[in-house]
């Protein structure tokens, strides 16, 4: 199977990865919906909505600051690095539901963060936005304009950043092969991305230790973790260079 996929990668003019929490879990970042997911420890509706934020911004920020520290201490795993290495040989675009910035840190340059980034902050009122890699001395942090800053992530009930979403649709609609990594694509509208790829006749590949609702529509499925499968796939790809 790895040889078959490697052949497809060589033939492809554009490769698109769609990634979810599974690939980041292997860097020590908890998933939200897995058996050890964050939703099991916290009430998401009390922490990840704009209403919850305005009701108690300090508690929401304390939770996000804990997550930020965990993410900033983590490192890209072999799965992330394999994707970045592949980009040195082929046009690779990464459409990710993850907010941890790992793909950019690993070296991928064409990354579309559908749900925003936890290491980026923005003002709740003015146009201020910045990337912050350190901890905040006070919570909630305050903008120079005097209003509260928030994580630049998409909360429940909010729309995806439309410029990013439209760009993701464009990449999905024009790829030759789409590799879905570490996600069951249970969240809308990200679960539409494979549909756009299939309409373009793309080869569909899934990398996930477990079967997902998307498995039946895949051409090939690798039942393994991203940190194991993607480096192995890269080796088969390089053997043909």
C-alpha cells in the first residue's frame, strides 16, 4: 500500500493534507474528542464560546493559557516533519483543524488554519492582532486600546475565517491526492473538504489508527498513527526520486 501511495505522490501535481487532532496528540497535545479528550475534563460550552468569554474572560483565559503553555512546550513529531519534508519535493498544502501551529513550526509553508491559532491573539474591538509565544503576566490580557484580547481561535457558534475557508476549498478542489490524517472530520464545514477533492477526481487516502465515518469513501486507508505512517510513506517516496 505504501508503494501504491508513493506512486500516486510522484504523479501528483498538487498534494493536500487535511489534518486533525490525532497528529498533534502524538506530540503530547490532548485531543478534544478522544477517550482522553479535553471535553471530558471541561464543559466546552463554558469555555469555548463568545458568551462564556464575555461572562468570565479570566476563567476562559486561564484555560487557554494552560493549553498555550502545553502547546509551546511541545515539538513537531515525525508525522509533522515528514509532511514538511515532502513539501521540499512536491507542492504540498496543509488544511488543518488544529490550532497549535505545529505544521508551520515543522516547516510547511502553505498552511491553512481553519480554526485559527492559539498562539495568535486579537482584540475584541479594534483590528489589533499579534503572535505571542510567551505567557501573559495578567489575565485577561488587555489591548493598547483598553479592551480585552482573546485567542484568535474559532469558538462554537462562530464562522470560520472566510478568506482561509475559501482558500481551503480552492486547494481541495484542485488537488490530485488528498491525505486525511488524524481526524474523523466530524466537524462541519471541514468535513466537506473531501467532497471537493472527490469532485476533482482526487485519490483519497486516510491515515488513522481507527476506522472513521470517512473510511468508506477513501480509496486507500492506512491503519496507523501519523508519526509512524507518514515517515514510512516518505521513505517509499524518496526511494523513487
